[in-house]
C-alpha cells in the first residue's frame, strides 16, 4: 500500500451582511478612539458628531454616512477610506458569476 498525500486548495468565501460591516467599522473607530485616549465627549467636540450618536454607533453600528466620514476623518486618514473606492484588479481565480460559483461548488 502506498502512502498518497492529497493536497487541495480550499477557497473560502466570506459572506458578510451589511450589519457585519457596520459593526466592524464601529469597532475599528471605537478602538482608534480609545487608542487616542479620547472620550466620546472629546471626540464629539473634535468631529462635531454628538456624543450620543457616537455611543449609538459604537453599540449598534448605525450612523449616517456623513457622520461616519466625520468620525473617520477625526480618528484616521480619510484617504484610506477613499482608496476603497478605487478599482482593484480582479483575481484570476475569483468567480465572475453566480453560475461559476454553483458549477464549482464554492
């Protein structure tokens, strides 16, 4: 009996909901706020976003896009967020249609 080693490449696709992304943004900005040693009140003064809105955002992930940008600008480089709008080259291995996903069993 021979010993065979089977190696397979597994492609993982992470399906995210909008709530997952909202909470990830909230957690990221909350971590930056704490790292900067800013209270919600201090960030409110710096960003012009009310402290109650910052608290709601950190807990629920809900905020207006304008207020998200104001918070991001106060805590991080807004260029990093802007860069997400630029087109990225598509991976050769990434499916381009739902038919390809279903056909390949991904």
